[in-house]
C-alpha cells in the first residue's frame, strides 16, 4: 500500500492524505480547504491530486474547515462513499460547511462584480445543496470504539483534545496475511486547557502521520495567559478607552475565550465593559458545544453545577444580525469584540479591522496561528498597513499576540503526545506545518530516539509495508 500527501504538506492548511491499499481500496484522511494567499497554492482548492470518484471512504479527524472544508466539493465532483467522524464533528460540520458555502458564494459574487471584462466569471467551489448532500454521507462513532470500514480495515477514534469532537485516527489494516497499523494525529490539542479533555495518546503504530504546527514554539502557561489577557483588556478599554478586537475562529477559540471570561466574571476579576461575540457561526457553534457534554473535561462538568451557562454572562452579547454588527463599527464605546475568522481573511472581523486599525486607541489581539499572507498573519509580522476591501489602511492600533490560546499542541506537547511511539513506529511523516518548524521538530524527535522522519512535499507518495 502507499500514502500520498495531497494537502497540508509543508503548509498548515488543506489537510488531505490518501491511503491506497494493495487491492486498490482508497481511504482519504481529511479533506480540508487551503486557507491562505500563497501564489503557489492559489489553485489548490479547485484541483485534486486524485480522482474524487475513486475514493472509497473519508475518515475525518475534526470539523475545522482546513480539515473538512472541501468535502462538499469532493461530493460535487463525484465522491459517493461514506464519511466517518465522531458525533460532535458531524454536528459542527453541519453548520461550518454551510457557512463555508455562503462564503464561497459571496466571494464569487464579489469577484464577478469587480472582474475585468477579459476574465471569466468565478464559480463558488460548492453550494448549500452540495453541503446537504455531503451531510447525508456522514456515519458517526464515539471515541475508543473500533469499527470496520471494510473487511480487514478497522478504525478507532481517540480524543485529540483540540476542538469539540476532534480525534486522532488509528487504522489497523490486514492485507495478504500481514497487519499494518497506521496513525493520523489530526490536530493535537493541549493538556490542561479549558472545556475539553486532555489529548489521549494513540495506540502504538507502525507509521504515524503527525501534525507540526507549533513544532518550534512553546506556549505561555495558563496563569501567565490570564494575567496577560487582563492586562490587555485594562490597557485598551480603560487606559486608552478603545476597542479590543480579537479575531477568533467561531469554533473552539471563541468558546474558550468566552469561558475564561465567564470564569473571570464570576470571580469578580473581569473589568466592567461590554463584550460582543460578532459571528453567526460562533453563536450556532456555542449551542452545539452545549449539546455535547460527553466531550467536556471534569473541571467544566463541575463548573456547570455552579454556573449552568458557562458561555454567557451579563455583559456578553452574541450578535447575529448584520445591522447590529455595523453599529459596533460606528460606536466609540470601549469594548471587547470577538469575531471570526481567526486569520482575519474572511468574515465580519475584516470589517472591524477596516474601521478600527488606524485608531491608536484600539488593540488587535491575535490568539493563534495565521498563514503569513492573511491579514492576521501580516499583523503578526508587524505590518504597517493592510489592504482591506480594496483600500490601503495604516496600522496605528496596538497589535498583541497570545499563542497560548491556540488549540494546537506546542513543541513539548507534541513530543509528549508521540512519546509512546518511539520504539514502535517505523516511520513518521510530519504534516500540517511550515518547513522551518517541521525541521526544528524533526531535530528534536530524532534526538529523542525516533529513527525515520519524513517531511513530505505536496503530491509525494511513500510505500508502506
């Protein structure tokens, strides 16, 4: 059999890894959308490195769009098999893929209005109808429950602790009288984080596909991050009398920040200013978070006994309507605005940046990885101006970065997660990371006793036996 790396190869987004068994059966691990602006990747989302009609099944690690976002296009282009996931992943995909379809449609409409006459019209990658057909293909299972996708191919999801429903994938494949164990980490979460259980190590495997997003970074510890967040809020909202704008993905990051603020409010530590979550997706995702207590850690389960709504407090307002979002841009009220998307390359947060980054009273807080070409990535890298909606805007606001809010494991946490594989694994493949960070993580793991580590290129294939 072989594995072909069809996305997130020396890139952080677009996860897609194709297993082809000796008998020709094809398993696609994830089917993610590329989110970024790299010239070399600009056609990635429109094209495939395989025939979608040839894929027998998809095994999905979690609902984030860079892992699930091309599933409707896969179905649109001929895929007819099942999509296996956890229960919570399906629930989140139902809203996230619809949101993605609306973004595709709006982007195509915006492009077509501004296109030159000698350029073809742009079609959305997929429609809401494609999403509905995709959701019909989901087959869901709980954690630590083995199931067969075909005779001789067994799959097990284990809790990855990354977002609600996230999982690592373990495959046990029996072919020609030989058993091969393959592991896919998905995105590895972080221990001792709010809401979700700690990541569960995978069983020993022969071959491991492992993420490496923060392969060269260490995150802040929880007490430091809370003090840092409070300092930023006080400095922006009370000393500068400005707005604190937090670009945050509607699923995972937003709920964690709100939960932390809820705890601070109950402890009497949160300064008295309004907080807005301006993202319809985040509103719907928060409802789903409340519907899957099987994913909660012990701390949240206990906290709910005291506060039955851990994602809401008196000064918090969830905004759905566009007109209410526009009112925030016109207001001079000191406040916190949490808005999608996390990379600031789509969604309402782009409007908040457009209207606020040229005001020195304001602060933008980046709370996780952003592709370098996105507005969030450029702010992280110290950009002095951004082009938004066709207009050049000077960056006069403060820009803060707190990677500790990332749902991705850092360098040490990745090492801990894979530590039990050191003696068993024959070869490890590092994916879902930038090459410099992957090389750094590879050096660390080789120094810890791992033997064969590859950093595959896009489209590269390896034999597994």
